[in-house]
C-alpha cells in the first residue's frame, strides 16, 4: 500500500495593499499570504480607476510591485503601465494611418524608462514626414524623461501632459491627429 503523508495546513493572513506615493498611498485591496515576507516582489494588477477614483481611467492598467511589508500592510511601487487592448482597437478604428514608436531614456533618478507611443492619423504620412516626426519625438521624449522622476511618470496627469505637449511640439513638422502613450515601464 502507498504511504500517506499528513500535510500541515498553514493559515493565511490578509494583507492590505497600499497604492504608491504617486497615488497618495490609498488602500487598494486585500491579498491572502502566509507571511509578510512572502508578499515582497510579487506583482499586483490594478486599474487606473482603482488608483485615481475616476471612471475615465478604467482602460489604464498598472502593474505594481510589492516592495516592503509593514505589519498587515504592504507598500507598492509602479512597475509598468499599459492601455487595454480593447480600448486601443476601438480608438484606432477610424484612423487610416497607424504606427508605433518605442523610446528608451534615462530618468532624473538614473532609471531607464521605456515608452511606447501609438500614432493615429486620418491621412497617410509620407516616408520623409514620418521620419521627421519620429526623430523629433525621440528628442522630445528623452528630454522630458530626463526632467522627471521615474515613479512620477506613472501619474495619469503627467502621461496626458507628455502626449499633448508632444502633439504641440510636432505641429511644426506635421500635425498628428492623435498620440497615445500605450505602455510605460521602468527598468532598474
């Protein structure tokens, strides 16, 4: 006969997840875990609406990494940001010209940020116009990132400000109808 082993059940405790400092450390949710140390370095997916309380941020998604546990609460830092795929498909439907551009740059606190931009135009761009738009975009984004702390980049207001300022900056080269910041991640 096969031997049976007794498995000791460990009771899990509930830990409250706190939002990053950018979002005023508000309580997001509870997660079960065996100990506080076992939660460190885990990733948590949340919507922008959970962080800001605004319905317009429902399509914004954040990955938060738990960095430390204090008592029954765990502190998080933003790791990445992205827009939901369904939102991007609905938004891009009416535009004829769509292209993606990824820019890497160093932040004010010497971390590397990777930003993915999605350009939408009603008219098709000529190859030379697109090259000029991308060259000016790279210069603009690298300069903007260099002046901002890594974790402040995740603030929805700063994300919107970057895209609107970029559209204004590109207007002398070519007027882009819409620019979306679709992904943002920080490398340590």
